[in-house]
C-alpha cells in the first residue's frame, strides 16, 4: 500500500507518549499522530486507529537496502471521513468520530462527513 498524502489506513499503536502516538504500518514504515493535552490517556499499545497521511516526514536507507519511512498522520474525522456521507456508509463500517456532547442516554458524535451528518452512540 502506498502512503501518499491523503491515504487512509488502519494502523496499530506501538507506543503512546504525552504528545504523540507512534504507530506501525509495515515493518519499515512508522507513523506519528500528534496529540493535544490529555488525549494520550485514551489510547493503548496494540489498539488500532484509522488515520490519514498528512505528509512523509522522512526516510532513510537501511543496511539491507530497504527504505525505512516515517509519515505524519492525523485522526481528525473531518479529514479521515471527508469523502463520506450518510448515504455512502453501510452497516458494520469502522468510522472515526469525535464526541461532540454527552447526552442522558449516550454520546452525540461528530463524524466529519461532507453532508455534516452526526451520529449517536448509546452508553
């Protein structure tokens, strides 16, 4: 899979720090997701995330001749889900969302869809 700007993929978290997540894509590709304030408390090693490539931030040649790549990623639902609408989603899809508000029976979710749809998730 090519990791050009805008590519969306599923990544496994391999390290959590106060200001970023370090994720694996393949053996030779690592990704970095910048975090705000206390967001690191919501993530664990081994967890999968959906993210979009913002840019390739570096590459170096290994002794084996393979290239070790680093990419900057974002989990912002406005970027990850920008091509989706409520009409194009299907049952069972994995979606990245942001909690917009806490209601009496669940959460209102910002999905980042181009048609501005929101979601609701029961407790």
